[in-house]
């Protein structure tokens, strides 16, 4: 399917008019129905779809965000790394705005993201700043680093991570889930842990590797900084106060 509206939207994106491109796509739904827009997005380049979705605005609804399918979204979200956002704030906001939309199944979106090449890295980027809390939640079923949870729920050891699968993990209770429904990283972690344990396993392993590399780099920087300070101290001139020596000689003569 190649609609004039799709071509118009692509041209507007090239011109930097993201709002105009979104309006052109929304016009398909308004004139031909929601299903027509969903079908049209199958022919819309993922990079252009990403350009629209990442410009989400929490203060208003976006037809594209409301109608994009899990498969379409997954193909787009893995391209986010090309923008080089080191904070990953845009990625988190974009994912939250789509997978937690009304009537959506977040687990379905997360599953489709993991299925795409680069999807695990996207999920790792999403949770990267919360690595320690994700690890703590895996071990003690709580995000509070000062609490150790209910031993009856889980006291997972590191070696148990490889045994996570759908057969060994039970779904969370409605009460527990209600306490973590933040429509953000905690809910995503909870869903991965209990509904998609195989994906959670891979994500946590990657998080551990990233965190280990971060600590190694931090230690290396500290060592280099210490060596630099030592070299500066060695290069400082020695304070030989000849004046004091002269005074001492005069006092001796007296």
C-alpha cells in the first residue's frame, strides 16, 4: 500500500516537520478508519515511524502511538540507539507512552521488542539506570534496597538465573501487581520477571555485564587520577629556604 499521505509524511519528516508528518498519518485514520492507518504503517519506514513516536507529548494523545502495533513499534524502537541519547530518557518515555496506552498488553509489546535484532539492547538501555534495583528485585522481590522482601516469594541466587522459564515462574498476585503499577520501569521489570522470565534472564545478564564494565572503567579512571596526582607531587620544586639557613648561620656566629 502506497498512499499519498505516506509520501507526504516522509517528505515532511525530511523537512523536519514531525508534527505535520503525524497529522498527515492521522488524516488516514480520520478519512479511512483506524484499520487503514494500521495497514499503512506496515509500509511506512521504521526510521520515520520512530521519528514520530519519539516526539511523544504526554499532554495530548497521538493516533500513531494509540494504533501502532507491537510488531511495528518493535521495529522502530530498536533504532533509537542511532540517536545517541546517553541518558535514554527519550527511549523510556517513548516506550512508556506506547506499551501502557489504554487497552494495550505491555507484555506483548515487550515480547515483540525482544524478538527483533537489537531488542534486548533496547530493553537494557531502558533499565540501565536502575540496574541495582532490578538485581535486588530479582533476588528479594522488592525494589527497596534496604529491604529483603518475603522469603516465601523468592530468594533467588545468581546461579538460579539460568533456570528461569515460564514453567518455574508463577504470575504475580493482583495485589502485588497493583502496588507496582507505575506505568514505568518498575512495572516493566515486574512484567519481565513474572510474565516473560526467559527475556528477563537475558536482560539481567546484559545489565550485569554493562554494570561490571562500568565499575571497571570507574576503577581505571580512579587509578589514572591517582597516578596523575603522584606525578604532580613529584614534579613540584622542593622548598629549600636559603633565607632560613642564612639566619641560622648568623645566629651561630653570634
